[in-house]
């Protein structure tokens, strides 16, 4: 039996929103780790929550990955933005 599809909208209940944030943040960091190991790639993940608390994951040194990113001049693929305007 599959999971029920949920509508992607802001969670109004503060407690439910915080619980969902914590679970999804953990899942996202786990996926970033798995991708870095399976594909031997460098990953830098930066998350700010609604109170501006910083959470980060880096498969190697975060500063080195960010420096590499800022110095990168070649054409590259950009992620799509899924947020509706």
C-alpha cells in the first residue's frame, strides 16, 4: 500500500509545522549523505528555519565547498524552483 499524496501548502499548526520540519530536515540530510557516498560527490546543504536558526550538512569541509562554488565560472545546471508565485 502506497503513501497518500499530500497537498504542498504551509502547515498552519505551529507544532505540526515544527515536527514536519524536523523530520524532513533529517530526511533531506540523510539523502544528501547517501548521494555523496553513492556517487562520490561533494554536497553542501544549508537550511535556515523560520526563526533563522542555521542547519548545515557538508560531505567534506563546508568552507571549501562554498569557496569552490563561488569561484566556479563554467556554465552549470541550475535547480528548478518549485515554489508557486
